[in-house]
C-alpha cells in the first residue's frame, strides 16, 4: 500500500512537470506567432486637443459661454492658412528618464530621427529631462543624439522639473535653452569611480587570486587582486581625463559659465543654478507647454521598440507562474 502511494505521488510529480513543460512550449510558440505582429511603433499624441478638451469641460462645467482657447486657436490656424504658411510651427515633446546606464538613449535616438525626418526650420523640440547621471558612454551618446538637432538647425529646449545632475546635465547643456524648476537639482559636474576590494578577505581564507594581462595599463584597479599605488594613480588619471572632457563639453555649449566655480562636483537648486549661468530660466515644463499651446502645434512623441526575445520569455515565465498560482503579489 505504501509503495502504491509513493508511486502515485511520483507519477503526479512527473505529470505536473510534463504539463508545465507543455505549457511553456505552447506559450513560447504563441509568443513566436505574435512576433510578426509586434512591431516597433511611434506613438504621436497631439497635446493641443488635450488642452482644448480641458477648456471645453471647464467652460461647460462653469456655464460660461465665452470665446475660449479653442476659438482663438482655430482663428490662428485660419490666419496661417490665408497667409500661405499652411500650418502652425510644431513643438515636438520628448521625455527622457535617465538611469545608471542611460538606457532610454535608444528610444531617444529613434524619436530624434523621426523629428529630423519631418521637421521644418520653424519647428522646435522640448525635452523633458530627468536624470541623476550615470555611466559616461551612455550619457555621452545621449548628448550626441541631442547635438544632432542643433546641427540641423532645430531649436532645442530642455526642461528640468526635478533633477539633471552629472550625466543629466551633460545632456542638458547641449540645448539652446535650459529651463529649470526653482527646486530642481542642477550641476554635479564631476566624475566618480569606485569599487570594492576583497583581496584581504581572500588572503584571510587562504584563497589565491591571479590576474594576467597583456599591456602595461590593461588593468589599473581590481576587485579581488592586490591594488598598487601605480594602479590607483592610473585610475585617478583616467577619472581626470573624463572630467576634463566634461568641462570642455560644457565650455563648448555654455561658454559664459565659470567652470572653475561650477565644475567642482557640487549641485545647486534651480534658483542658484540660474545665478551661476547653468540654466537660462526658471519654470516648469507645464508652463512651457501652456505658453506655447496657442501659437504652436504640440506633438508628443513616444517610441515603443519591438519586444525583445528576453522580454517575451519573461512574459512567458510570468504567465506560467500566474497559472500555477506562484506569481508574486502586485497592486
């Protein structure tokens, strides 16, 4: 009897495993079939209509029958058409939320390419930027993407509502105009490099670590090996080189800034940043949009890349866990 119970339990486990594998295979197959339909896309949202709808609701709710934003905007459009210009200039609105790797750069690249493919000389770009900084190559590439706009003569405004520090400011200073909220964090023009070293811990447990390189300066500091004064000096030299490039970048785009005063690694709030010349005006991105809505077409762009295989597989795993009742709690 005990043998039969053990065998039944074993059989139930095997069946469960087979069913789980079958579910995974079927889900992966379904994801593969959907792959052809999941394409990259560029979402375009006309923000003027959103503000017009808000105005209508307010006027209807308050019972005020007066000429409002909608009529003024239509009249301006008609005036443009009669003058032969055909349309209002456009303000393309982009968002950049920075992380350590500046991973939003790929999205920014596609959005800027879309702008350059359709923009005219009187069009502009507003980038709503938020970033505390991160890795140099990522933010350097993001700044280079913004520089493409200036090279083509498209005016660029960067709005900082909360923070543009270090790599974030590296991006912001490319703009023709920087607008920051009064309490936004600006600056942090410096470079930092750090890593732990476990060499003494390994020695304490009689663990040897070997590192072999070809090239005198292939490796300066290591995590597990013994670090030398020469290696530390080379590491600091590399940091200084990056800092010098950072300062040259700012001097090229904002020549009136006193680098000796601001390139110390410190950060400042918006009002002080205005005094130091790090930004041009105080205000929020909302102020900019409301100010431009009557004389420009506001167009928000949001590029959505095609889901990667890694993302599709993660969706499959999450679906499987949900079916088995093992998915983590969500709110």
